[in-house]
C-alpha cells in the first residue's frame, strides 16, 4: 500500500468549495470532512483579547453538517474519495446514517467513505442526547448499518440501544459495492471494534510512532480473530503538528493562547507519561472533558498561565516543514499510509494561518520524497 496524504475540507463558515478542483487533482488520497456542532476552542478566549482570529470570525462554532457538505462535494468532484472524519453515532440513528451514506455514494459514483466515531461530549451533552455507554452504542450502530446494507428484505433486530421491526433499506449500493466504513478509535475496546468492522482506521490520539504501531497491531489482531484480512484496513492519522520557518517563529507560535489550548485535548494521564502535570489538573480527561461553553475565562486564563512550551512540544511534531516530515516518516515506518498533516500553527493568528497551507504542502512533498 503506497503512502499518500489526505486533505481537509473545512465544514465551517465561510465555506470554500472553490478549492475542490485543486483537491480533486490526484494529489490526495481522499478529502476528509469534519462533522461537529461546536469546536474545541473555549468561547471565553475566542475574543480579540486573545486572538485576531476572533476579528475575522465571530465564533469558532460556525459548523455546517458534514454529511450535507460531503453531498455537495460529491457532485463537484470526479476523482477523489470523500470521507467524514468523523460522524458520531449518538446524534444520528444508524438507519439514517446507512441511507445517507448510500445517497452520497450514489452522488459521488462510489467515492464516499463513512467515517464514524463514538462521539465527543461537546457535540452531544448540550443538546440533550443520551451519552451513556457511547462505545456500546457505537458498536451496535455499526452492526445495524451493516445489517441494513447486507440484508435483502425487511430486517428485525433487538439490541440494547436500537430495535428494528420490518425495517428495510432496499436502496442498492452503487455498482454493488457498499461504502467503506472508517472508524476513529484509540481505547482497547474501540480498537477491537475497529478490527471487526472497519475498512480504515484513525486513532483519536497516537502520541509516538510506537504508540501508533501498538494500536495498529491491536486493530489488525482483532481483524484476524474475526477472519478478516487485516491488510485491507487502511491505516490513517490526523497528525497534529506545529510548523514555523525558524526557531523564532516557532517560539512565537507557542505563546499563542489557542495553540496552548491544544493541551485541552490531551488527558492528564497521557501528559503524565511525558513527564508533565496537566495544567487542568490530574483528573482531566482530554477532549472527552471539553465543553467550550462552560470553561470559564478564569479557568482558561489559569490554564494558559500554567502551560509550558515544552508540554506542547512533547505532544506534537514541530519545526520546519522538512523536520516535521521526517517525524511523520517514523509513523509511516510504524504502518501509517494515509496521513493528514494538520498544522496548529494556523491557530496562532491570521498571519500564521496564511503561511500554514504552504507549510503543509511543503511537508507533504518532503514526506513523499522520503517515502520514495
């Protein structure tokens, strides 16, 4: 399996579909479309006091429906696969997901990838959805989707979370091939589910190449136990990094509040492994604990004061585009085949956001060169 980078299509306002022609040129393995109600960025620091990005956009939460944007992209492209990264199985019923995925696959003529995950607090709890047993719900949803795709005629199913009575989905897959399912998973149970169901896999966090390799081994072992070919599961990764043209630029990037806020997505347990106490306290559970509307200004300011640059640098590849590419090559050696290089330096402000796209492209070029 060759190495080929993926691209992101932002699903926030203002929506830029004009870039699709460039992304459809053959450079990218696939286009990944996020699906959120809100972002990770706390409301309390999305103000001009903390970032000039708040001048350009009144809110970090101007999200559009990822499935709907995928449908629009499907008719505006001809070649590149389109993947949701990821839709949760809490806000959408699996029968609806199964039908929507088939719809977009027909619109794209067989290029849609249904990327699924178990969900994140900030997209679920504020809206009153039931977030109990998210992993169990996720597994059952995958089973229901496959059941509806693979069964001719009405379906009956009695599960813990879902019940079907004479349910049918007679819409046939495009050219007889159901859409691939890619799964976002990092915990032991979720990795096992990925091995049994997934055609592609992203870790929600893999902090070193060895960590990535260990998680991929768990996925493949689970696939083997399920009598599936583990080599048919595409190993992917959203590789967060920080890129600057020199050390001075990187030092300035690390002082930006939104860049420091990346650590909110890291659990205290993980940060402890790298030798640091988490600025949010020993019980912080990373992105699972983020609710941007209720993280007060006082708490975030205290958090920002405690963030040390070394904490952020320990968690992500950093440096020039070529230096970052060399680190990502270590992940390729660990099994990664479809990386999306995500430069958080863009969150340091408008000037760095303008440079970020060029840095990402340079890192992609260098990675491909290193991979031969």
